[in-house]
């Protein structure tokens, strides 16, 4: 089953055409790496795939349903319940402790706080952050922050995890740790699409999609 | 809404200093509103109440007319004197007909004149009010203001007088029983005895009035059987103006309600209220700008956080509500703290004992401690807080998460 499918996606910003008619789909359970040089349109493609950005033209299907970009509420529900995002920067909320950061998507979904906290404890423990749940963001390392961001992305058990340069700010040890987590959750059934410019990381995915000047040159 | 409250309260709690500054700003505005309103309305209500109690609700008096100069061409005569037909003809019949009106509680005649009181080497010009000691209490609450409650003494002692406390003070009289000389405008004199003092708290009344029996004044002025004022007390003081207009249609003398007699004061009160509320409005506006500034700063600082919230499924409405809730909570906390501060200030002001000398005289501040001021303050502070947070909240909700992610 195709988790996400893009047909003829074009994205124009100002005078510049960022995405030039992209056709691409991702099967359930796949681990896809999108590679390409800086400015090739990798992140823009990920934002469209994550329903964060409306394409200038073209169609997006999510789990077989055509996505209507005019309905903000529906898009929010899909992002909240079906998708998880991990970015190069962790984007953790500094006022919240690790646990509170992780439970945010579940609270938005309507889960009871105690139930959400139980799941967040499990996730944090699994990602090697057990015992640090009540710490503030500034009290943990960069690699740990990224793992908290991954825990947050996994909180609502998404079918699609979208990662934009998730290891871009990490040292090799933490990069390995993040990739191990990705492979582990992918093995459990979560579909992953990861944007990276590091080919050795892309090589660990099932499939590599290469982009150049807004076009897919290898899928 | 749980997710909105979760984020909003967390931001408020974790940004304690900013929250505290905003709350303090609002609370200062709220307490200023409560204290200034209670002081101002307290003073005005006190003044009006004293006037209503002491002064006639409706007064009937001779019209003031110009002297009958007959010129073929209109000319301006500087220093033109007013001629007074200083009496009411048939005053007893007029009183009888007024007493039949269903809204009239009491009617009394008065003879009002000027005079001079002499005590030792001191003298003081005064307003002489000849009253009927039996009828007067039905038409005004004069007894409430008498220190020794000796109004009835004016019946038995025809040379008895009741002095305003400031008249007595000017003459150096501190106790009743003192004898002083009353000089009428026609040169007649009479030795009178102080039977009581009255203290209304209104300076210009206490400093001029002398009450005595109307018959004593009539004989002193050689105006037997005359009255030049009829005073009327009615049930609903707020209807005085309307009833006075009705009376005016059937009575050939000037009929004046207390509102018209004190219109200058009432106009001043309106101006005073406007100025006070403008000051309070300015304070609340400044505190609203404080909230605006702090929420706007928060929005600008938290662009990345807003973007990730949107990525994880928060809608634009959620983001708008998060910051609106912040504004609402700041307004609410400010109102609560301001109410406590306002209450404390009211208690403090009420406990101060000092001689207030001015338009009114009291032994301290006169406060109106109506709970309505707290309610109004709450409504105003919430309104201003929500208004102040509206624009930054809207700005936050219109942020495009992709633009923010791209800019990193």
C-alpha cells in the first residue's frame, strides 16, 4: 500500500520553480532516503509530503486519499495522528521538560495526560533517556535533544516519519544512534522518509531518491 | 481546548518574570480604577445625599425680574439691578394644593433674608432662614444635621437660633446658650440665643446659614404673614425635575428642582468623572500596551516553537487561542490582584482620620465601596487584555511553519 503518493508536483516561489513536476510514492514500511545537493528541492519535497506546504500544482495522496490542501483542520489531524517530524534542529520547547515536550502531540490528539505520560516514559526509556524525563532541555546534550525530538515524533505512533537532515547537527556517535533508532522503528513497521546529503546514511535506507534542480533523477 | 490550555499555562508559568510584569501592570490599572471610582463617586454621592437631605427637593420662590425700563430701542444697561417681588402671595393655599399631590411627602414655608450676626467684637453676614419648626422636618431632614436635636426649641423660644457650625466657628461660639445680636437688613436688631448647631458637611451651607422661627423673622423684618419660599419634599428624588415642571404649569412662581439648583455642581461632577475615567483609561491602556508588548515579544521569540506546534498538528486557531488565553489569564490575574490591592487601599484610606476641608467637610475620605466597581474593573481589564493580545495572537496564527523551517 502506498502511504504517500505525489503526482506532478510543482512548487513555485516567486519566479523560481523549486519542484518541477515530481511523481513519487512511498510504500508502507519503506525507508526512503532523499539525497541531493543543497538547493535541489529535497526539503521542499518533504514539506509537501508532510502536508506542511501546498504545492503550486499537482496532487498528493495520503494512504490512498487525495489530500485537499484547503482544509486546514483535516491537514492538522493527519499531521497529528499519522505523521511525525524530525528536523535538523530539535525544535524542543525550552519551557517544557523532556516529558512535556514528548506528550504534546498526544495532548493535542486528546489523550489523557496520565496515559500520554506513560507512553512518553516508555519512549524516552527506549531511546536511552530514562531517568531524565523531568529535565529541562538545556540540561541535556545535543544528541539527547534529537532523541527527545524523535520520541515526540513517535508519540502518536505515526505511519509516516519524515526526517529533514536529522543528523545534520550531530557527531558521528549520535548520528549512529539516531540511524539505529530509525532502522529499529522502521523494522517495526513505521515508514520513514529521510532527507540527507550524506550518502553513507542514505545507503542505510531501502531506497534512495536523488534530486537535482527540483527534479527526481533517481527513484 | 486542553492542549491550548496546556501550552498557554506552561508558557505563563515558565516565563514568570514577564507574566508578573504584565499582571502587575493590569493590577495597578484595576486598583487605580477601584480606588479612584470609590473616592470620586463616594464624594459625589455624599455631597448629593447631603443636598437631598438638607435642601428642598423642590423649591418655589418668587421670580427674579428685570426692572421695567421702557426703551424704544434696546440698550445695554450695565449694572442693571434685579427687582425682586420678594414674597409668595397665597403661599398657604399653594401649600395646601401641593400637599394633595401623591408624590409629595411634605411642604413647608420659609422666609429667607440676609442679616448680620454680632458676637462680641466679631460679626458675620449670614443667610437667615425663617422656618416653621413643625412643618420643616416634613420637608427636609434638617434634624439629622442638628448636633443637639433641638429643633423644637425654636417653637418655645422665639428668639432661639440654630447656627451653621462654621458660622459659629467664625464668631467664636462653641456652645449653645450664647446670646448674640442679629441685625436685619432694615436695621432692626434682636438679641437671639443659640439653641443648636447644624453640620451638613457642605462648607458653603454650614458657613452661611442661620435657622430661626419664621414668625420671629417676620416680625423682625416687619413682614407679618409673609413667606418667600415654599420647600417641598417628594418620595423619589430623581423625579424632582419632572414634578417641578408639572408644578410650574400651575404655579405662577419659579419652581426649581434640586437638580436645577445644583446644576453647576452636577456639571462639575460630570467633568470630574470624565477626567478621572480618562486617567484610568490611560492607565489601563498603558497596561494593555504592556501585555501587547510582552505577548508580541513572546510571539517573535517563539516563532520556531509555533512552527513545530503547527507541524505536530496544532491549527492556526489553536495558536491564536494559546496567546489569547495568555492575555485572558494575565487580565484575570491582574484584575484579581488589582482588586485585592484596591480593597487594601480602600481599607487604608477609610482608616485615615483627617479633616477634609473643601466643598464638603468630613473627618476622612468618603468612599463608595460598591462591589460594582470590582465587577467593572474585571470587565475592563479582561477587555483590555484580550484586545491587547488579539493582534500578536493573530500574527502568531498567521505564521507559515515552512518559512520558519526554511529560514533556520
